[in-house]
C-alpha cells in the first residue's frame, strides 16, 4: 500500500543483470515463461503462458491470466487458533506484497491507488490457486437445513469456484474468504462457503469465521478505511449529535431508531451525502456490501454513540 511502502524507484533491469543466471533460467523453465524475472526478494514473477490458461468450457467463465508471484505464506496454524490481531497482521503483509509487486502483476498499468491492488484473481494466483466463476454451483443440505453454496476452494485441483449467481460484492467477499483459507489453513479437501436458502443465519465454524475475518481485513484495509471515512465525515470516531444528524440528512428521531435497531453503522456504510457533499458510499468505494462495511466500521470503532 502507498502509506506502507515507499514507491519503488525503478524496476530491475533483469535481463541485463541476470541473463546468465542458472537459477533464473531454471525458474523460467518451471514457469514455462521466458519473460519471468527475479522479484528482488528471492522469488520469481511470471505469467502463465496462454496454452496453460483455462478457456470457456461447460459453463465456466473465461479466466484471465494468473500471476505466479509466489506470495510467501507463513507457517499455518490449527484452524480456530488465530487471533483477530494475527489475521490483521497477516493481511497487512499480503497488502505490502501486492503493493511492492504491482509493477510485475500489472505491467500494463501505472497503479497509484492502493485499493487497485486488491485483485482477487491475482491474489489467489499468487498462492497457487486459479479462479473460476461457475453459473451452477449446487445447493447442499446440512444439519441446519438447505444452503446455497457461494464458493468452493479445492486444494486438490488448486481451484476456487465462485457462484456466478451472486452479486459482485458477494463474489468479491467469497473469493477473499477462500483466499483466507488458502493463506491461513491446511486444506486436505474441498471446503465451501454457504448461505441459508431462507435468508436465516447459519452457524459458522471457527475456520470459517477466521476466513471471514481475513476477507474483511483484506477488502477493507484499516488505514484506507480510516482515510476515506474521515474524508467523508470529518473525523473518527463519528460523534452522534444534532448537527451530524442534520449533515446526514436525517432527524434525531430517525437516528434514535437506528440506534435502537443497532443499524447506525449501516447508515454510514451506505451514506452518499454528508453536509451537502455527494460521494460514493464507503460500501461502493471498497466494492463490498453495506453489511460487510458496517461490520468493519464497528470492528474499528469508527462510530461513538454515547
């Protein structure tokens, strides 16, 4: 991210410096890519050749090239043993990696916005997984009832499948959730992320909650959220007053209803104007659902209600 890492002054002239490197040559042969190059940190960066990419077939969407960046996944712990702080720290490391690798991951772009590196296809590729949207992921029947499967991660085929029937925001969160599994957990078989068909809540195992936490931190980085929150609402934490209610365009009676329903976080996650200024809502800016944004606002204590 731009605040976390200083701008890299120049890219290595790899062919000039490493043209005789046996290690580089071996890595390029392994990647089947003569244009792979050293990342300066002991790893190699490359893009799968066109012959290795998935194409349209049997209901699968067309997959874009996957960057083989080799994100250095640390030692994985037993599911359910991560603290929130540990997950946040791991995600920050992933953000730094994406930011430092942006020139190799997006050679055709000049990326200056930290949110633009939060690309799930590239991120999954960096830990060895390919990404596919599938139109017909079957529903499943669990002890809690019938559920709709939003996404599947399969370590045997190194594939992540996302339901094409979900909204763009849910697709992104589900893909980030599966990325969390890939980074945090030892996967011995396929796992899926579900939602109840009737809209009710379903119980979440510890490893699923950890993957959700990873997804939230990944898609909504704390430093970026604080910056965008303050740009819209003036300060953190947001103080509930008659003046701030007026600036939101609601009266105190309506605000009190939000407080009673504990939905003030959703109000700010979805707000598109404040004090006469119009802007993209925080949910829209970070490309997440307003519920996911509201949860993150609550986690970071960005609103003070009393």
